[in-house]
C-alpha cells in the first residue's frame, strides 16, 4: 500500500481473524511505521508492532489509545476491523418477533457507536497534507437497496447506521483533509468466529481465509482516491448501494 514512512497504521480489533491478518499483511509490506494493534484482549503480533488495549464500548479506553498513538506522529491508515453478529444473548433475528432491545443495543454499541468513537478520537490524528485513510468493516447486508431477504434486523440496521456515519464523516473530513479517504468495507464471507455458525466449512466456495480477506481489503483501499470517499466497497472493489 502506498504511504509515507512518516505515517503510522492503526488496526482496531487486532485480535480478530481479519484484524490479525491485516496486522500481519501491513507488517510484511513495511508501508507504514509504526503499526499499532488495538484490541480488547491480548493478541499475537509480528515483531515491532505496538499493542494497545481498547474497548469500543468504553470511550475512555478509545481516548487513551488515541493519545498513545498520537505520540508517534501523524496517522496514515485506520481500519476498524471489529463487528458483532452473535454471542451469548445475541443472535441474528429471523423475524421481528425475535427483537430484543438489550441485544439490539449491544449490537449497535459495537457495530455503530464503537467505530464512531474511534473516528471521534483518531480522525484528528490523520495526516493533513497527504493521502490518509479511515475505514471500517461494514457488510453488504447493511445496504437498504440490496435487502431482498429480510431478517437480521439489528445487524443490518447497525451496519446501515455505520454507513451513514461514514458518509457524514467523509463530508466533514474532506474540509480539512482533501486527500482523505473515508469508506466502509465489505470483506465477504470470511472463515472467522463471526461467520462460523452460518458457514461452518472454511473451505467452502465463497469463503475467504482471513489472509485472503486482508489482501483483498488492502488492495481495494490502495485503489481508492478522495473521489471515492464516503462510499462502501466490497472485497472485489465494487461500490455497494446505500
């Protein structure tokens, strides 16, 4: 990925499948220095990568991590690689009867509010006079125009809301950083904890390994310009409708 060696890269959600693969790919590319791996739990990272704790549901930890990252100078790349589809007490709804307000709030706190808080504290760190990128993992199911199956109310809605936040953020950021790219990314179906209950066979057609997904996403980001800011792009570079 093209970037100045004077800017750092930040991956939020480094302990996840995609986040970890992004860290490894960036470390191999040597396009950014330093590289920061942010996660709520401990993660194994390549030598030289700096780790910091963060919890997207606790703004104080987001702010503290931003202070530490800012001490290293301007940031060239931020990717929020977190997401919640299911866990104990949370599962995608098949019908509206299954909606649970507590579970829905939990999904929004991770998928929508969390990335917004990262933007709040990390966008001020982005390089001002050169190309920089702020990206967050979204999902094709967050597209309102592309929704033909229904279901998954909280997850769909949280990703739709994330897309709106990114679009709004792109408009604001462009005023002070005209070379900035602010986008959502759809990674496709990836063999990870998020997709395992729904696509249990990691070798099935259409299922990417985390390493394949990271390669696709970094390639897409590398091909985007300020003209693309505010959009949501699939792993193949296609623009996903709002």
